[in-house]
């Protein structure tokens, strides 16, 4: 999971710098805000899920899912309603979670035989 967090951070940072040089630093800051929001969302999942699953608390895990999406939805609604950021760049920043998830999924997995040794 560390790779997921760090790859998302790196993709957001590199994307912000590229967008800054290509399209301007205001657009880059909007992209960075979206990437930071999705990074915080990922970080909260990485921190809470192992603890919840270790205790096998089904009701708590459902509560975390509902609460996490409610908070994320509220933040996205506030951004759209207040027009605090350009929605396109902010949405592109949020979408970086897809790239980091795919990068993590493409990592070679260790075979179970090697993990036991």
C-alpha cells in the first residue's frame, strides 16, 4: 500500500509541474488540489481498512464507506457550487487515483512460495 500512496503523490506532483509549464500555474494548482483531495481519500483508506478488517467489524466498515463518500461528495459539491477551482482541472486531479491504482496493479506480485520463506 505504500507504493499506492507514493505513486499517487508522485503522479500528482509531476502532473502539476507539467500542467504548470504547459497551461499555467493556476490550472496546475487546481489540478494539485484535486490530486491532494484524492490522495487524502486514499490515505484515509490505507490507514483505516487494515484496522477494520483485522477486527472483522462489518458494521464499522460499512459506516466508514458511507461516511467517506459522504464527506468526499460534500467537498466536491462545495467546489462545484462555490466555483473555487476550475472543475475540469480539479476533476483531472481527482482522476489521478486511477493512474496510481493501475500502476500499483501492474507491480509484479511475489509468489506465495517466496513469501513463506
